[in-house]
C-alpha cells in the first residue's frame, strides 16, 4: 500500500468509524429493543386504559359535589338495592328442604329384634364357645357395645318368643316416626315453609308426615314408657333402654346445601332492575348535596369506564403506544448523534417509563381520595401536584439531554391519553419535563435538583394561569389552589429524584456526575492509598486529570468523568509501586535484573490490578472500563526492543503480541482522552528544554503515533477532535512548564558546592555536578508513559511511542 493510500484509509477510518461501530451495536441490540418495546407498550396500555379514577367518589348521601358531572355515554344502570331486594324475596320464598330416611327406623327395629332372638336362642340352647365370643356376636346384632354389668342381666332376662315380638312391636311406632334433632328449629322452619324429601330416592313426601314429627328427646321418653310395660327387672330395662337409645337417631335432617342451592337458583332467575341514563345527562351539579341515586349513577359511570373498554379500544391504544415509542426511538437513532442507548440504557428507560406511569396512576387515586375528603378544593386541582417531570429529570442525570427530550415527548403524550385525551395535561407534563431536564443538565450537587424543581414549579404556575384564562374562566379561589399544587408538583419531582438517583446508580451500575463528585474527593480510600504508596503515580494522575479535563471541555465530552477517571486510571500500580520509575525515589531500577518478558508482564498487570481494585471499591462501570482501556493494545516498545536485542538471531522469535497491553482499545471519547493525556504527560517529563515549540512537536508526534497504531479506531473521535485535543494539551503543558527567573544562590552556598567539587575525586565530579543541577536523570521505565532520559528522542523511544 502506497503512502497516499494509507493516509486515505486512515482518514476514512477516522471519519466513518463512529457510524460503522454504532451500526453494529444497534444490530446486536435490535432484538432486545424490540422485546422491550412490546413489553413497555403492553404494560402502559394496561395502566392507561382504566380511567375510572377520574370520576369523584361519593359514598355517603349528603356529600357536597365538587364539580359538575355529566354522563359520557348512554347507560343502562342496574338499581342494585332494588335488584338485591327482589332477589332476597325470591330466595326467601324457597322452602327449607328436609331429608327423611324412611328405612332408618325399620333397620333399627331389625337390629333390636335380631339381638333379642339371639338371647332367646342362647337361653333355649346355649351356644358353645367362649362367653366373649357370644358377647361380641350379641354386640354385633344389637349394634351397640355392652359392658359386663349390662351383659349379665341380659343373659338372665326371662325371654320368650312373645316377649321378643312384643318388645319390637312396642318400639316400632317410636322408630318409624320422623325424628329431628332440634324440634324448635324445625317448627320455626315449618312456619316459613318446609318440603320433605325421601333421602334415598329424592322424591317429595306427603306433607301429612309433618304432623308426626317429634324431637329426639321426646322419642326417647316415649321409648322409655313403652319399655316400662315389659315384665323385666330394672337392670334389664336399663340395658334395653341403652340399646334403644343407641339405635334411636334423627332420621329427619335439614339439608342446608340443597336449600342454599335452590335459593341461589331462585336469585339467579330474578332479572336485574335497570334504569336508563342518557348521554350528556347532568348527574350532579357542583355544590349540590349528592343523593343515593346520584351515587349509584356515578358508580355506574366509573364502572363503565373500566368495563366497557372493549378489545378494540385496548388494541387501538396498544398500536398507538407501539408506534409512538418506535418512531421516537428511530428518529433519535437516525438523526441525533448522542442518542445511542445500549442494552443497559434501554432497560433503564423501560423501567423509568413503567414506574413513572404506575406512580402517576397511584397519585390519581390518592388525589381523588383527598379531593373527596376536602370538598372545598376541586379534586382535579390535586392532579397538578403529581411529579410528571421526574422521569425526564432522572433520564437527563443518568444519560443525556437528547434522550431526555425524546422520553419527555413520549411520556407527555401518553399522560394526555391517561387523563381522558386531555391536550392541556399533555402540555403541562411536557413543559415541566423539559424545564426539569434542562435544570439538571449539569447536576453536580444536590442543590441543583432543588433549583430545577423551583423552576419547574414556577413554570407550572405560569402555564396553569394561561390554561385557566384560555378556558374563558375568570379569577377564582380554585385557581390559587391549582397554582399552589403546581408549585408543589415541581418540588415533589426534586424530592423523588433525589431519593431515586442512588437507587439507579446501585441497580443499573451507572456513574452519574453526583457519584463522580463523590469519587473526586482526594480523601477517598483508594486515592489516599495511592498517595501514600505510589506518590509519583498520584502526582502523575493529578496532572493527567488536568490535561484530560481541559481536552474534554474542548471537544464537548464529559470533563468531570475525564478528570475523575484520570485520578483512578493507574490505581493498579499500588500493588507493585516500585516497579514504576515515578515511584522509585532514586533507587536502583528493579527492571535491570528482570527479563524483558517479565518486565512487560509486570507492567501490563497494573491494568488488571486496577480493575480488581475498582470492583472492590465499587467505582462504577464507567471508571472500570476506562481503567481497562486507557492503554488499549499499545506496544511496550522499550522492553520489546530490549528483548529483540537480547534474543539470538535466527533462534529465538520475539512475538510483538507478548509486549502489548491486552486492551480493549478505548471505546469512548473519555477513555481515549485518558490514553492521550497519560502518554503525553509522561513524555513531557523527558523534555530537556520544554519550550512551546518542543511541546507542540511532542504532542503532535504522540497523537499521530497513537492514531496510526489504531488505538483510536473504536471511539468516535474525529480529526477535528484530535486537533482540538492537541491545542488544549499544548496550552496546559505550556503553562505547566513556564519559565522562572533564575535567582542567584547565596555566596556561602556557592562556595560550599565549589569546595565539595574540588575535593572530590575526578571520577565523581561529573556525578556531583549532575546531582546539583535542576534536572535529575532517570532510569529506563517500565511503562509506556513513565521513562525519562537526557536526550528527548531517546526518551520517546523508551516510552514506546517514537
């Protein structure tokens, strides 16, 4: 490739690089953006569609209406109290259902007869076997457990076939009568209406049986009277009474389930009682006492606002929401250079969108409830206290103005839909959002939020004043309430944003300007450790911060991020500070005894160590990325050349890859600024006579070398930006290396120095003179930005940038 072709390729790379990489990123994010778009649109539709909260709620007749309310549509309203009364009447007309077990009495008589016959058989012909076996058989026939005291009298009871038959005959009328457990409850139900059903067949029985019904206690007393007619002993009669008592159970039972089922069926058969409301009909007038009928109508209007939203309305709103968000996103991506949200940004925007509308919806219900409590204030006035601007403010603090503007447009239009297609509410939300986003554009302290909130509140007040007069209404007391709530809405935005920013920083790992200001504190643990353990690196970082901040201001990058990132970019050197020449303090260079490959490994490890320290101290993703990228994949040229010089020709092959940093290359403009400032600040220390011309030549050469090496291929710096960066570096360095008047030393100090030189051996005179000079010599470095030497070209070579 010729020199001309090479220059053309480099120029094209600088000009068109940004669009190409961002296009690839957009392609990778398209699927996530599509799913997020659909999810946000669906959730917003579900939030926006129900609008019953806009109708005031009156629960007690006699409340004062806060405003005029008309019916928005024709309605057939159910008269719920009258409908419920008719359904209760129909349910109460259903008779109580009682189930009669017709066979229960006959079965009990059969068991008693079987037991008596067994006793009679035993008396006539004793059954062979153990007594216990007979007892168990007798208990099985009677269906009743017997004790020894009860069993013995039965064995001696004088039985005959006639006595056994007469016993069952006497008890049969008792057992065959309908018996209920609670006779009083039965009589109460009988007064309201009863229906007897055969339990086994489910057929209705004759009502004549109702006259035979008796209670359980009465039936037992009757059985006792019948048993008294038998010629048996008292013990035997008590045993028989126990057997009868165990067998005597209620056979007429209230069927509660069947009764409830029939009553529900009867209620369901009663049609609702309806009355008609015409569209435009005045339901209630402001200042009037609300009646029970009006409360019923208002509730019907609210319910219809929720229930009558058919599928067409939902689909229509979903389509409009999808189209609005997609068009805004596409417009921003195609026409606004700073609108390049990544996956994390898209998730953040979606979360803010949803949370904001949930908050607005909750605020609407709260405002409606408060409006009902304080009837002297129009309930709609409370809506102006909702912090509509907080979403745009939060987006501006975390991202940028362009994204905040598009967010405010989408949000405000949907707010208008939420408030019943109100253009004025959309205008109110949009104006406040834009003022709030502008107010926090340089939010580097908490007070900025409240200044922005004050401007939002004042803007709200002026806008509400204009809207009020635009509607043709004269000055009134309600206007003062609206103005007050408009001011409160602005202040509420600042309060919510102030509490939300730390949460956003923690959840989405953003580093806002407020967080950067906290990290810029020189008393932070990492910087204090750097100052103590690596003072040379600390001083170097401060100077790099000054260079990067000035350059960031020149190209409209983030000066605060550039300065703070510069402070932390070399914190990895804390692990091995003496292996970097700026921290050696005149000691012997530790790299003299190391192989070039080991020296290169130590130098590259400070990037990895820096990232680990950044994670440990939670410095944020932005700073960690810059720490990892500030060397890119640059070549450690000094040790690479040393390795090649020490290698055997034709035997050992030295790979250039082993002497390069692992990258990645700078991805942002701030990371690229740190790389350039880092190299230039280190190289500036090698200049023997730092005149403005030499500084300019050094800066131009370093930037060209880094550009040609391809280190700036993945960030969106243009040739114009590089020119502005070079000019800002020249200005800062020229000010740093300004000349001073060479004040003469006192005579006695000059005399002492002369005597020391004269008495010293000849071989040490040159060293002493060099030590007394203003400039101290340094050993070859270790890092691509920290070497020094006597000759400027040789120093640049040692830095790996010549």
